[in-house]
C-alpha cells in the first residue's frame, strides 16, 4: 500500500470538525494543507513508535496510518488523521480516512 493509494480513500470528518469546517475558509485551507502533508508522509507530531507502526502497516498493506497535527500547524486544536486500509481480494472496501479532533478520539 502506498500513500498515493490511500489518497483515494473517502475522507470523513467528525461532527466537531465539520462544525469548524463549515463556512470557515481558513480552516478548510488548513485541513487541505495537512492532508497534503499526510499524503506526502509527514505525519506531524507523533511519537517514534507510531511512526514505526505507520511504516510497518504500509509495508504489510493493511492496518492504519496515524498522524497528529497541532495548534502550531494553524489549527484551533490538535487534529488526528487516521487512514484505515486493507488490500482484500473479497471486493469489500475497508479503506477510509478520518479527520477528528483529539477530543473526539
């Protein structure tokens, strides 16, 4: 699995993120920027063990990728981006990406 393949996942926002996102162009731009960082392999402020798990899960083509972006990135509060993926031959699509505040996690 590659991050370019994960880019094709549908993206879901938590209810709290949706409330901030609506009618807030600056926040929309910030979310777009951190998604681009995520897809390029910049997973923000995560500990080394989470980075190792991200690399491992990508190499096995199943699991999840976790990223955390902070107020320093221009957000009103910390945000997680979590991509779930599984290359499954059954035809069932297990691939999606979620954006949520840390308080939603």
